[in-house]
């Protein structure tokens, strides 16, 4: 699970002028 949550009590307020961003993932490790 990749968390892309924004705002809330942990992250704080999101700037109202915010329009977009990106998250670059180098690799994901999977455990079975």
C-alpha cells in the first residue's frame, strides 16, 4: 500500500493554491 493521503490531523492543512504534485517510486518490495 502506497500512502498518498494529504491533509488531515497528521499532515496538516493543504495550501488552497495547491493543484498537483507527483510521487516517484523507485521500487516496491513485496513480502509473501
